[in-house]
C-alpha cells in the first residue's frame, strides 16, 4: 500500500498508545493522516485532538458521557459519531486504510473484528483481541488477506526479526520482560503493594491496566498467548527472559542457532511508526539509541514463584478454546477491582486462576460464545471480590 496520505483510524486516541500514535502522525510530513479518532471518556482530550488533527470522524464511544458533552466547537468538517456501533461502522469506511486498535481490554475486540472483516490493514495494539479470539481472528485475517502488524514492542521485535528467515526455519522466540517494579521485592511483601506503587513502571510509561499487568507479569502471560496465535507457534517455542533495561525487545532463534533481536529505546513510538508505515520505514520522532555511552544489558530467568501469572499464560496458550477469553476478562475485572481498592495486589492472579478452574471449557467457541464467557468471567470476579476473606 503506497497511497499517500495513508489514512489511519486511531481507536483509543486519548490513551497512551493513541497519543504516541498521534505524535508519529504529526511528525510524518503528511504521509500519515488521522482520519478517525475515538475515545470513551476524557472527551475534552478528544475534542482538543479534533482541533489539531481535523479528522473526518470523531467517535465518542460511550453514549452516556458523549450525549451530555457540548460538541458545538468541533471543526465543521468533522462528523461526530456517538451511537452504539459507531466504531464498527467507521472502521469499515472506504477512506480508512489502516486501523490502529489502541482501545484497552476486550472492548477493543468488536472493532478489531469489523476492521479485519472489512479488509483493512491492522496495527494491533489491543493484544486482548488475540488473547480472547486468536484462532478466529487469524482465520478471518487469512480469508480477507489482511496483514496484522503488531504494535506490542515484543511482537513488533519478533515480527521484524522473523524477516531474517522463513517460518519453517524458526526454532522459537524469546519474549523479553522488564520484570516490572517488584522484580526484587521479597515475596511476602507483595501482599502490601499499594495502587500507587503498582502504577509506577521502571522503564515504560503506559495506561493503568497494562501497568498493573506488567507488575503482576500478567502482561507477559497475555503476550505469550498473543504470540502463539499471531506467529502460529507452539507454546513450547515461546520463552520469556527478564531484561530490566527494556532495550532488547525480543529475539527469534532460527534452526541453525542464529539469534536475531530488535533493539531500540523503550519508546512505543518506534513499534507504532513501524506498524503504521509498514512495509516501509521512515524517520520518526522517537528517541534513538546513543551508542557513544557505556551500557550493559542483563538477562535473567523469570521467577515463576514470584510471577504465577506466567504459568496461566502458558496454560491458556496450550489449551486455547475459551481459556484466553476467561483469563483476559477475569484479569481485566480483577485489575479494575484492585484499582478501586477492592482487591489486594497479590490476589489478582489467584482470582484469575480460580475463575479459569471454574469455567466450562469449550475447545471451539464462536465469537458470540466468547463475548458471553467474557461477561461470565467478570461476574465471577465480582463474586470473588465480595466473598474473599479480606
Ligand atoms: P489507555 O488506558 O492509556 O487508553 C485506552 C484507550 O481506550 C483510551 O483512549 C480510552 O478512551 C479507550 N477506551 C477505554 N475503554 C473503552 C471502551 N469500553 N470502549 C472504547 N474505547 C475505550 O491504554 P494503553 O496503555 O494506551 O493501551 C491500549 C492497548 O494497547 C491495550 O490493549 C494495551 O495492552 C496495548 N499496549 C499498550 C502499550 C503501552 O505502552 N501503553 C504497549 C503495548 C500494548
Ligand atoms: Mg509488550
């Protein structure tokens, strides 16, 4: 696709990934254009973006808040979309070339699905879509001949490194993880972790949910599942290593023993601009490596006792079916309860595990069944929160 400008629908434009994407678009010298922007809350931020980027469509995806908002000053050329189903409708518009899915959680699945169904190139940040419905999404993408370019830094690294060989020459991949803020905390101190402590990440600046996921390592668990479907690997081909500097974003190991990695500063603008410009590369606004300064990279094995989420990630990658949807929804609800101070930090992963254990497994669920089980898993967590003996 070399049409210019390339029209990007930025779903979740007020979030951490959305804002970085707009910085990439603003610095693209007109090659990239934000044709649609969406937000759920923080409507003032969405309105401010409309004045800067003049999108064709402005999607306020939460009808409750958007109805009450005063939209009278948005630019004339901008159509406001606020009715239910707006995201799914706009991603199908002919003028849209690439859809960046930067909505957080399972709320991103329906629009991701619609965009693939409409044959749009996908820059995929919403990893939860693949965790919930990996096999269905990859099948649909194949049928519609759609490229899904990962934005997750590890998967972007793997995607780029994969270009050094053929699929059948890949022995496995190694996903790097910073280890989050509690890598060196004593295990029994994890019970007293506060919301404020969990929201400080040592290397990345991200939205709240993924920051908590990084602290529990559930983020890496979700990434194992994401990689399993995106790259069609067995769980045994996927390994995790702790790399506290977050410079080496992941490795691909080939059958001849060569290992190829991708390196860059921990700045999401790099994988975002790679995905938005794919298959081309252009200069962008991200910080660059400074090879004149001294640096050292550490790699350590992951501590499975400290981070039991990893085992859940492998389990869901191995079993497939409904397990990814249950794990993703249970985790989303548990993190939300933690952020509302209704659940303690060290209870998030056991709560998810208990919901996984309780669920009725289905090996080949439909999309509708996955949406249903998502709702069920959230209710189970609410129940767990009410009855847990805190
Ligand atoms: P965020 O919380 O900063 O932003 C989320 C965006 O989604 C906001 O624009 C919000 O308005 C929108 N949104 C929230 N709930 C919604 C709903 N119910 N319906 C429609 N829109 C809704 O999140 P983020 O950190 O930017 O993460 C976005 C996605 O990218 C997540 O799936 C995350 O796992 C993935 N990701 C993020 C990073 C990162 O560095 N932040 C890195 C890798 C992957
Ligand atoms: Mg990641």
